[in-house]
């Protein structure tokens, strides 16, 4: 029941095409006065952001409590991925396998607007094509610097290097850490022996001391570095059911749905509101007009995304697939005195607006 495509490999932001081309079709001898169009199938653009966390224990983690007072030192290296956010955007794709014809007579002034794939957007009215996902890979706008765990070595002296005792080295590091903290405190209080000449120099000095403090502290308590990675999938439901959208590995991050190294992330689609025929003044279902201009009366489905028994996304979405086709009387649009116009939802194919051309 699925069609799944990975449209953007790694990105922090999913880019969308601002606009697509449209075509206005008119009745001509070359097309036998028949305007051919298709209706949309509702697809889902699914943007998944996952956090990638890498933790490294400090080489002196056993002395963290004694010299830093912290009992939350990392004692084992670890790496983990977990989903932090999911966004779902429905959009329409042309159902090119099923086409319809609006048959007109010679001289008819009726026109239809379609997108570049021939999907019906409007009758007797110009409209802009909707934006659709951009299949070009996005680029990360953040660069994560992964620590080696040995950054503290940039701030040690000869006594530390010469010492063969880990306990002695830990003590020397702790003394250096206290000196750095005292220097920061003196600067901020304005009591340092050598105060900076201006605010810019103060900023640079505090940044340097902050870097030293972080490196020396990490030697005891360890470090945790996190990056956020976004991948975008396109999913086209063909009916109710559940599929594995992708898997998330604790070490490799996003992996294919058939890669058993990761935990499965499920996408489930359930019909919740099937479409029904519109009713006439007597409350009876309307009959399809002769030579009707076909459009979609959409239904809706509950779309949920879950992993490890936890729902990460759950929302009702209107879809063409769970609807039904109906039609408008073509005479509405060919009336020479007062023709009508119609605008259709490019996501579901539903009728959005119907009115008189003279009043639009």
C-alpha cells in the first residue's frame, strides 16, 4: 500500500520550490475541442529531525567527585540517536494513470488551468501552481566540532607531562581549573591585575578562559556533543495500512527500512472519514450530471508515526485517496451570458470555490 521516497538526504531545513509552472488550455481544433486533465493523489512530505548525541568520558572521571564536586561524570563512552521532531506536509501529485476530458464545442471560450503535470487547478480562472518538495539535496548550515577527549592537553604544563601518577595529574588539572575560574571571576568583578583595555578585549579574554575551563572540566566529567540531522521522505498512501518508513540506528542514524541494525519507525494510515455524495434540496444524493466535469470529494485519514511503542506524530489529514469522484455540470462553464469559474484544492482535488466569472 505504499510508495516511499527519500527526497532529501541530510539537511537542517527542507527547501520547497516557490512555484511551479501552469498551463491554460483552451478548446482548439488541434485537441478536438477536448481539454484533458488529471486529478491529484495526496502525498505526504515527512520531515524527520533526529538528535545525534556523542558522549565521551573524561580520562580522569574517577577523580571527578573529589576535585570538581560532581557526581554526574560520564563513566562510559556512548552514542545515541533519537527522533526530536516530525513535520508532515500533504501535497498533491498528478494521478497520470487516470485522465478526464472536458469536451467543448467549437468557439467555446472556456479554459482550464493545469499544472505542469496536467493536474486540474481551475476552470475559467488563472491560478498559481502550488509549491512542491524540492528533490535537490539540502545543505547543513551548522558545523559540529566533535571533541577528541584530549583537549585539556593544550592547557597543561611540564610538571603534568613529567608526572607518571594519574592521581597527581588529576590534582594538577584541578589546580589549573581553579586558577582559570579565579581569573574569570576577577575579570568580571574588575579586580584582575591586568584588566582589558576595552570591551572587545574583555570578550576575547573571557572566551579564552571559557575554552580552557570547558576543556579542563571535561577531563573530569566528560563531554556530550549533539547535532541535529533532518531527512525528508515522500510517502504516497495507496490505502489503509502500516509501513516501515525508515529505521533509526543507535550508531548509524537514519538507515533503510530493510536494515535491521536500526529500530523501525512505522507510518500508519487509517481511514476515519469516507466521502459521501452531495445531497439535493430533498436530501437525496445528487446524480452525476451528463458529461460532468469530474473532481474529487475528499475523505480523511488518521496518519500516525511511531517508534518503540511511542507515537511521535498523530493527526487527521484530508486525502483524495479516501474520497470519491463527482462532477459539475459543464453548462456552468460554457454559458455565454454568465459563465462560472471553479477553483480546486491542489492537494485533495476538492472544490474550493465556485462563482460567476463576472464577479471574480
